[in-house]
């Protein structure tokens, strides 16, 4: 004999919902864990199955004092399905309206872009101007090394560190000379 196959999650959810729909009563989790095996849902998985039903708003949960009660009525499921259906209908209507607007916009944009000789000439002229612009930019980049303002900026950048070093050296010498007057050293020791 082959072993009996367990229920899938969806089948377990359906069985647990049947418990609620048949009795139309309120249950604690412990009560559901006892009733679950009668419907083919093992007691260890009842909590997870009920939680998935709560997450999908098919079962309602309320904490009263220290107890947590679960319930679901067939009318609640019907109301939820109607609400979902109405929302989907509204979304579909909005999507159809947006689709029609986009088609209209596409047609408006196409009107000015018919393939005419005048348009083709304008596109060819645009390509020629863009190509000329690109060549001129490349030529300008080639002569950038000879640009007087760029050369001046480069020469100043290379000279400034030498000046800075010289200023630092002379500042040190002046400080030492000033210090030597107080210590009675001769300046010939520094040069």
C-alpha cells in the first residue's frame, strides 16, 4: 500500500476556510489546531495556514484580552471578492482609457513625420550639420595644446610650486636669523 499524500498549501487553506464557513463561529488557535486534523490538516501546520489566510484577508483576527480569536463568514468573503472585482474593473477601465490616450498621442506625433521629400532633405541636412560640428570639435581639440590661455595656465601651474618652495626656504632663514640674535650665533652658519 502506498502512503497517503498530504494536502498542498492551497488545499489546506480551503479546508480551514470550510471550518469557518460551516460553523460561522469564532475560534481560538488551540481550537483550530484540534479541528484541523479532522479536515486533513495536521495540527503543526494549522497556525501557518491560518496566518496565510489572515494575510490574504480571508480570515479576520481580533485580540480580546489575552486571547486571539479568528473568524470568517461567507458574506465577508463575498464582500471582499466584490471589492476586489470592482477595483480590478476600475483599473481595467483606467488602463483602457490610458491606452486610448497613448494611441491618440502617437497618431498626433506621426502627423508631422510623414515621409516626404522635404522631411528627408531636412534630415540629411541635419546629419551633415552634425557631422561638420563633430569634425570642428575634433579639430579644436587638436589645437587645444596651442591655446595661449591654456599654455599660460599650464606654465603658471608649473611655476607656483617652485615659488612656494622658495618662500618656505626664505621664511625659515629669516626665522633662524631672528633666533640667532637671541642665541648669539653668527649668520654665516646658516648660509
